[in-house]
């Protein structure tokens, strides 16, 4: 039976992704970087209770609402991506013989996770303000009954001024990134790093670690790190590099640093260790050095 609030709790970090970071009780420790008192900074909650906004994807038409983006579009991709991430948790997973759609799902996962999240809101709003045509978002409007694009600037202006259209454009932009070729990025490949150090990988409300922030659709296929579970992280690096020098603690501090508000982990003790490590790091070094400490080891290996 459907309820009034069904599909209104819109997760910008999918529940299927968050479940990979739960403990034996199916819950996650969440550190709130904005908590007023340290004693209340860490909560123990279920994936359903975090990383969502009410009605973030709900379209409103006068007295009516449309929830299809949540139950149709995002749920479709979330189910595909959950299966892919589950496959990557298998210790016997083989990249050489992996299904083609596994790589395709990963290529869509990164921009989809980015554009649906509040972390991209300012960038998206700026793009809306500066754009004059809907083609800037991966959409082509054609004249009815013809195969010619609409050139009327008033049509594009009206189209881009609609708040409901803004919500619909986000997944379209994400999918527009799929398959874009780039001479440098085409030399990169996916790897999975298995954690052997004590503790569990951190995630957050902003979990994608980019080496260079994407400036165009194709840039989403650049160097990237994404934790995908307590013991595994996904890395896209140059095909000639190995993961032997990957620094787990620097990665977790960078996750902590770029979290907008919530840092997540299945291990409360380790979560607090990263918090203290990050605070000590800032006493001796600059926070903008963290990204280089995580990624530059692959550049040095490649240059050598």
C-alpha cells in the first residue's frame, strides 16, 4: 500500500551504496562536522536515516506532484549500481573477464552520484544562469514533425527557467558523460584496492575524490577514487600503475576533509582516529596538500 510520503525521502547518496558501509547491526556511525558539541557529534543510524532531502527530486505542478525521478529514474540506476558494487566486493572478482556492463555502470555511476548531490548545486545553478541553450545539458529539442533543432532563443530561455526541468536535467547531464572520449583519460583503467590496514574505509555525503574537478562531460572519466565498502575502494588510474603505494589513511583524511557535513564509517574507533589525525595534519601542513598526497604517487610511478 502506497503512503503519502512514499518516494519523498530522496537520497542523494543511494541507500544501496550506504549499505556497503554498515556494521554487523546494519547501521553506520555518522560524524557531524557541524555538531555544536563533540559529545553529540557521532550518531549510530541506519542508511535510511542519512544523506537525503525531502522532495529533492519531486516535481510540482500546481496542486499535483510527480515522483517519477525517484521511483523511475534514480531507482533504476541505483539498482544497477548496487549490483555492480556488490560484484566488486567479491574477493574473486576478475577485471579481465568481467561483464561489459560492469564498466559501463561504473562510468555512469560517478557523474550520476555527483550531479544528483547537493555538492553540485552551486555549479549546476551557475550553469543554468550562464547557459542559453538546452544542448549545454546534453538535451536536443527538435521541431515537431521534423528533425531540425529548435533555434528560438525564447524557447530555450523558458525551458531553462523551469524548476521542474532543472531536476530532470541532472540525470540527463550524468548520462551525457557516458562514453565521452578523452586522449588522456582513455589511458586510465579501474582497479579495486582491498584494505588490509586496521579500521574500515570512510565514506561521506561527498564521497567522490577527483584529482581534477571535472570541467566538462568527458572529465568525469579522469582520475578518481571512490570508497565502495568497508574493505574496498575503487580507483581509476593509469593502466601502467599499481596500487601498492596507495595511502589508505591519507584517502580517509581527504574523505573527512571534503565531506560537506557527514562522515560515515562502520568503525567508531577508527572514525575518531581519522578525525584526530586530520586535526593534527592541519597543525603542520595545509589541507590542500591532501589531494596531492593521495594521487601524486601514481603520477610519480608513471613518470618513472
